[in-house]
């Protein structure tokens, strides 16, 4: 039996960059849009104004990470309500309750799917990194 699958047009890949978020610290883009999906690279608590890592208070670090993600979302014409998936990476799972407290303020209703994992190390010895996937429309 033969099945006919209609041709699905190949979407153009668009690289997104926000000057309000930290510049990439390696060979990656802040975000890539393909069709109606936007894939946001992980953000750490880098201050976009001076490039310095914020440390010492996981709540402040988490807020900075989410503000950086927000700047990239804005460059795509999106907001936190358009996020469908997040991945959170923690250097210490003991920070989980504090991270959740801050995270919840950015996703007050209908939060995205998510996982949180503890990792051995993060870039620049950060305590937290968050990546996201958003949908347009």
C-alpha cells in the first residue's frame, strides 16, 4: 500500500539577536526561528550591560536569566506567554525552591512544560542556566 505525503515547505531559518541580552560567549545564536517555532539558547546570569556574571543570590541570578530570555523573546516579537518548553540546569538542586519562586512570577498562568536537572558545571561556573522553546501564534 502506498501513502501520499504532501510536500511540506521547508522553512527558512532566521537567526535572532537582541542587544538587550548578553552576546553569545561561544559559537551559537541567542535564538533561531524556524517556521512558527523559536528555539532560545540557554541563558546564564550575565549582566548584558557589562558581561559580568551575577552570583551570590540564586533569586537574583534566576531573575537575570529570565530577563535575558525575555529580551530575546522580545526580539522575536514574543513574550513569556508564548513559551511552550523550558529546560532549567542547576549547579545545586538545593536552589530548586528559590528558582521555582522566581520562575513562577514569569509564568503566572499556563506555565510551559519543563524539566529541571542538576549538572556538574555550567559555563563560567554559573549556578543556573535556562533555555526555552516558544511558538509564534
